[in-house]
């Protein structure tokens, strides 16, 4: 594995580790929409975005956006932090972690 790929993998793994305690159970992860676990995941998202110098915005549907303080063009990358009941570790979270990187 190249050093760049290894560093990227470690960065993504580090981001995922921040979500591991949110909704974790013996059979997987449960962060159902509009629950306390979903709200905690949204807080994690806001913290990650702020650490990267991004402004967090919430739209009318409740979606969170991490917006750079720069003029467009921007690239929009989407995923989700809620899960199905007992979902896998990467259920949505991997897409969010990758988008930050």
C-alpha cells in the first residue's frame, strides 16, 4: 500500500472511530432517523466539519451540509449517518467519512 493510500485509510478509519460509540450494540449499529443516536451523529458531523473549517448548514428537510468558505464551484458528496436497525459499521458512515477526506 502506498504511503498516500495508507494515510488516507488511517484518516478515514479515525473518522469512523468517532462514530463507533454512537448507537453501537451487540448486533451492529442502530441510529434510526430522528432519534437521540441520530442527533449525536449529527453533532459528530458538525464537529468534524468545524475542525475542517467548513460551515454547517441544515436545510428544511433536516439534511446537514458542510459548506466551504469559498466561492463555487463546489463538489457535493452525499451519504447518511442514520442506519437500519443493527446495521453494519459502514452503513452510511463510510460515505460521510470519505467525503471529509
